[in-house]
C-alpha cells in the first residue's frame, strides 16, 4: 500500500533539506557551484510553498 505525503510533511522535508545544505555551505571553505545551485533550487521550492527561506538561513 502506498501512502501519500501530506503537504505539511513535504514542507518539513524541504525545510530540513535546505537547512542541511546551509550547514554544508557554512562548513565548505571553497567555491562549490553545485552546492550553490542546489541551494537556489531549494529556495525556489520553499518560495513556491509560501515558506520564506530567510527564516532558515545561517
């Protein structure tokens, strides 16, 4: 049986992913274009869900 994810669960997963990327970026001492791209993608996903990413930035 396949259970569907609720919107709140999806939001929490994307927030957690964004926070994890932020922690990686903080620990990264060099330029990482892929990390920067992933951060932009997740920020856009958060914005499309009406979640301000500024609340989760380090």
